[in-house]
C-alpha cells in the first residue's frame, strides 16, 4: 500500500539550550506580530478469543474508508462540510478515495442522558451518530493525501494524490447551508506525486491554490472555469528551486508570499504575484524574497525541513526539521506598517545564498525600509530531540508551538527572544505529535492561548498555554502542563493507529479527525 505517514527522523539526544537573539534585537519583529487506550479483556477461555474495548468520546463517526485517512479539510464558510481522503484498500494498486460528510447531523452528547446506563451497548443508551457521505471523491489511482477548499468562499474542493493528480470539484451550497452539491470540473497532472495543497487567502486572487511535489517542484494554480471552460485549472506559477521533495508550504496571511521547505534543508519564500518585485524586494533569482539553504550554516538543518508557518503579521517565518531543529527568519514587509515607538538596536547584517544584504534595524530609515531584517536568521532553536512535524503561530499572542516526533510540544515566547515558555515532554505519551494548531477565534481570557494537538497515540488534546491548569483526568495521567481536555476513540501506536490530522473550525467547538485506523470521528469541546 502506498502511504503518507508523518516523517520520522533519527533521534538526537542533544538537549542543548536554544540559540537566541537578544530581547531588544527581536523587538522590531515582535512589534509586527500584533496581532485510549486499548484494553484486552480476560477471556478465561482460549476458545472465546480476545475482545477489545475501545473508549470513544466522539459524538459522531464515519467509517466507510477502507484504509488510512491521510487528509482532511473543512469548508471555510460552511464548517459542517468536511472532506476526507485516503486509500481504497491496502493493496499496492488500490486507488485513492475520498468523501464529503455533513457533521451538522451529529447530536451533542447529553451531560447525563435520561437513558444513562453503565453499559454503552445496552438498549436505550446514548450512541454516537453514524454519518453518511454526501459525495464520493473518485478518479485517483493512488492515495489521496491532500485536500483543501479554496478561499475565500470555498467555491471549489481540490484533491491531490500520490498519483500526481490534482482534481477539482465545484461546490454549490444553497443559502440554507444544507444540501451541498459537487460537480467535477477537471484535473491537472504536472508531477509524479503531490505532497501538500494549500489555499491562497488573498481576496484579490480567489480560488488560487499551491501544491508541493515529491520532485521538489512547487506549483500555483487558479481555478476559473468561467474564464476558459476548456482550461479551468490555470498554471500561474511554477518553481524548481528545491532539489529534493517539497515537504510543506504556507501562505502569508495576505496571500502575497508562499513559503516552502524541502528535504534538502532549503527555505524559499516566493513572490507569487510580483508585489515584492515591484518594490525591488526580491533576491537575485528574481523569484523569492528569502532563499536560505546550507550556504548559511546558522540556518542549515542536517536531515531536512518538514514544517513551516508564517506569523499572523507576516514578519516571521518559522521552519522545523530533523533532530528538533527550528529556525526563525525575518520576512520583508509588503504592506505599510506603523512606525514603532521603541528605539531599536541593530540586528547583525547577514547575507543569504542570493547575496541580498539585510538592512540593520537601527538605520535612519529602518522603520520605512520594508526589506529591513528580511532573510535574517533571528533564532536557531533546538529544544526537542526529534523531527518537528508541525508548527503553529498563535493568532493573538506572540507564541510559536512546535510538535515533535519525540512526542513533545514546545511553546516559544517571541516576546522574550523565543525563550521556551513550556516544554510538554509527554504530550502524546512518547508517540509522534502529528499536528498542533491554535484555536483562532478564542475570545476573552483564553484568546490566543488554546492549542489543539493530535498524535500517533490516537488521542486529541486541548491545552491552555497560560499556566498549569489541568483536569483530574490529566493529573491522573501525569499531564499537568495545561491540559484541559482530551478526546479518545482512535486506535493508537504502531502501524494502523493514530490520528493523522484534524480540523477544528475557527472556534474549536468541534474537532474532526482523520484516523490511521480508517475512521473519522467528531468530538465536541
């Protein structure tokens, strides 16, 4: 079976302290950032075999996938529409298969239902909702391992496969928000294998997506059947700067820059729509605003890069790679920024492979120079002992979260020179952390502090990064570092177990998972 599992990197026992810049040096950038366990039953009789009882906290489930669910996506306007993708079976020639489901039919779990019974299988006891597919995603000859709805309105659903195909479906949703319909638009195949697909958030460039491929190439498409029915998927950019598999990509919040990383340990931040070129902010290659690789030894990560995230303000890009390495790099400002009230100290001048000089932050026009700090390695961090699978910036706080193959989650404080605010070593019980993601629309005291994570232990967890608040269950499990909620229901550990991804909407009230055990679960906060 072809599969797409989280990258596993060689363990590294180096627990050296993170390399950081001084607090005053990072201030300019900070100013820009405003912004279960399986239990074998005792048979007592060899003829009866062994029965497994699996704890399930889900309010709904979808179990029509025949193999691992590698990809999951959520509609940006109608979050009850969820797309999932994986393989049709475990045979080497099994085709890819995906579904669209509607989670609005899932009933919330009563706190204490009238029919409460200690035996969940007894008649009358509350049962999770079984979900049915609205639409089947077909046409891939290998596993679907990337899915997205386009932005800003979710007009199209895009699937990417290990067969190299990019397939597009038009999404029609009535004003009632129910009865969504999907219509095949077309496909494109420019590479042998698609690793990831990401939607561009720019309202000026709607229905634009980027993909990264196993051959290192990066492609940007715009979907517009009305402009040319014979060519609805139009290539607007293609890049070939990576020399090995392109493992991850992320857009800036304004949709003008696209950052990609590769197994060759390179980072390229592409000027997709020419906004940086118009301001003379591109590097010597004419395509990027930042290009870094092994030529800069402070940036270089032996073993490759596997995750990337751009800060909400667009002033920082963080990349994560093998042996727990994280690098934080400055980006140019393509939009006007207010002048800082704080006098800045100089950031050391550095040169990237393309040779463009970064202006010092204390120059007379530092505040008006949009290139100030671009390409400068602001922090080189190495707190975790194995590969960094996922990175997430908080939308409201100067925090960066990192999930590692070593099973830990680290939180770095950008307001204090990226010092380690919290290192949760047993976050997923020694199994790889697959994804971390801050809740975007949290309000009040928790705004910017709530983080959701999933891992190969089969558990989804919600953390409050303000302090050591924990539930009684968390204390009993030895997880006291801010754990406020956990959801079980997937098998964990080893082949065929774990959570390979999740979506949680803007408010985080419902978390929907993609399971390596072929099951999709809906959890309620």
